[in-house]
């Protein structure tokens, strides 16, 4: 199978999504003595509606792989176990993947006895566009948008925020640090205790607040963001702008008068 011939920005976006919640694992089928690899990317969604980001990922890697689910009522997976497909996707995404996912793929491939000369592939592209596309894919999978300070009398002081959590047992994940470098703002905090019963590792979070900074990050990522994150950002900023239009420069006493 040939490496998918698509726009490098699409591959960078797909690599960002994979860095966020992709995996390469190995399992031993029944009546077999050799391991088999599996690549997967997960995303939450509504029953009967495969998440658009998974459809976008499948399109970016050449239309291969299957989307299954929902599991637990909301979780969908893009998956493939085909040897040639896995090798082709790894080769295509390799220049943009973070170190953690690269190492995971190499360990699993050694276990399955499938080795590729991936060390000959050029390192991560330094193009501004591909870096931002990667960051958009990473945010599409892991990011969230919120609005704080929604007291009615202080509506003008509502502020949007953006956040990306990542679990790690080895300190701050490389992917979070890379995202922070690409967007140029925000801070990374942690380690934090796991938020849900399925998580076992401590988590770290990149976060940024304030409408100017959120607008700046959104502007950098916008051309490659999926419609779900775009809608979340538009919703958050609309609440903030509503308060600004109503007079953020006024004091609380002035608005109460």
C-alpha cells in the first residue's frame, strides 16, 4: 500500500489527533503464536452519529480503517489491524508525531516482529502551517472550552477559557509542551489526581483564560479546527462579547443603577 497522498496539513492535523488519544497496541489472537498490531483513535459522540473528527481522521489517512461504536453509550473508535495499512499510516504521520506515540509504535512493532526504517524519515516539520494544523488536531481530540464568572450582576466580567488535559506517569507530556510552544500562550499545571474512575495516571493540563488570549489561540487554530470545537469557541466568545457590548468598562454600581 502506498503512503496516502494528501495535503501535509491534513496529515499534521491527523497526527495531532493521534497524539491526543491515539494508540498502537499488540494482542495475541487465538491459535496464533505471533502478536498482531492494532491502531485506534477514540472520540465521544452521540449514538448513531460517528464523530466528525474520526471521519476526518479516516479521510486524512487515505479512507482506510473502520469506525465502530458506541461503547458505553458514547465512545467511538477508528481502528485498523491491517499490516500494510498500519505501516503506511505510521510512515505518513511519523514526521509530525510526538515522541511518546513514536516510542509506543516502535515497541509494539518489535513485539509483532514488524520493523520499518522510520529513523530515515525526516523529523517533525517546522512549517508554521503544519505545526498549527497539528495543534488543531490535538485540540480537536483533547481540548475543551468554558466560560467562568457567570454571576448576572457581573456578566461583563465573564471570561472564556481553554484547556487540554493529558495523563502521564513520567512528568509533563511532550505533546502538551509542544502545543504550548505552537500557540505561544498558556500555562501547564500538574500533576493532578485522575478525574474519572477509568483513569489511573496523574494528569497535567495546559490552560489559558481571558478573551484576548482565547481569541488569539482560536485564530491560530481556526483554519484546521473541526466544527465541534469551532462551535464551542463561538459559544464561549459570544457570551463574553455580549457582556463587553453591554459595558464591561462600567463598574458594578453603574450597571446596578
